[in-house]
C-alpha cells in the first residue's frame, strides 16, 4: 500500500509540471555537432638499420681513361737488337683494377704513347711466338712527366727438358723413380710464355756418373710429355745423368746421391742399454 501511494505522488507531480509548461515554448540548448574528419597517422619505417644479406661477386671500379698531360715512350730490344712487329702493353692501375692500351712499335723498335694521365703503370712487351718480357716494369708516373723506357725481351722457344726423382735425394744402391718431361716453350698472343708437352718424343738416358738403369735406357713420352724409368745410384755425391732428345743432349738437374746409413737397434738388459749396428 505504501509503494502504491508513493507512485501516485510521483504521477501527480509530473502532471503539475506538464500543466505549468502548457501555452509556452520550451527551448533546449543542445551543443552543435562537430564537423571533424577522423585523424589518421602514417609511420615511416627507417630501413637504415636493416642488415642486408651479402651478395656474391666483386665490385667494379670505373677508371678515368681520358687524356692527360704525361707521355710514355721508348724502345723494344732483344739481345740481337731492335724488335720490329712487337706489342707494347701499357696498363694504368687503380686499386686492383686496370685499363690498358696496346701500342705497335715502329720498325726500329721505338714506340710512343702521348697524353696519358698520371698514376701507377705496368708496361711489358712481347712478340709471339718467340719473344717476351716476363718481368714487366712497374712505376708511378706524375701528372706531367715524360718517361722513356727500354723494354728488354728474351727468347722463348725450342725444347725444354726437366727431371724429378724420388726419393729425393736418391739413396745409394736403392731403386729410385725417375721422370723426365719434354716441353716446348711458346709465347702466346697475350705475351704469356706457355710450356706445351711434347708427346711421343724419344728420350734416351746417358749416364755420365755411377748410374744403373733397371730397364731399357730409351723410352717415349706420354700425352703429358713425360717418360719414366727406375734407376739406381751406385755411389754417393753428384752423379751426372743426361737425356738425349732427338740429337740434343740435356743435363738433368738431380740432387747428389746420399749413402744408405746402417740401421741401429737397442736392447735393454737389467737397466743398461746396449746399441749394436748391423
């Protein structure tokens, strides 16, 4: 009953309020709506701290090969005099890279390369298939220098004979394996001296010292230019040995023979060691 009475009081109060407001306008001040766009932000990622994976290969350096104020020149000579028909290669080196220019000398062996930049240079000369300078001249050229070079080439060609023996040095009265290689030297079109194996060449051993050949003294080279023997050195010291190829005899560069030393053994008796040789 009490709850019902309270409800009647609230309804009566609302009716009174509505009656008081009749015949007049009531205004409510609502805030104006905001005309704002949603705010967005963009974060720029800094890739400067990102480690990059290594890539195989090598970097290249672009070398400035434009004209300069320095000059190079000289002559190409062999033991018998000036060399016509040679090639002079002038390389300008920057770091581990380089750029080169090939110059053809005059019939009297003189050559000239004008208006080059200063820097580090490497110069060599050759004439295929027989002449080459295997130790090029390396130097630093200042920006306005004029330098004259004499390029001395040497002869390469003909037959070369080399030998190896095992054991090294050979032991007296013990078998040793001997290999003799026959090659021909040729200067290629890039000035590189190359040894070409001579296959099928007949090689005959000619002892000049105390050597015994265990098989036939004559043999033929294989595809690698090598021929093989088993030999025995019969005396200590330097024992000459020669190889005959065609009609030319070549001394083989072999080490002196070494004596076979006596073997020793040790026997222990009650704390005392006795050494005997046999």
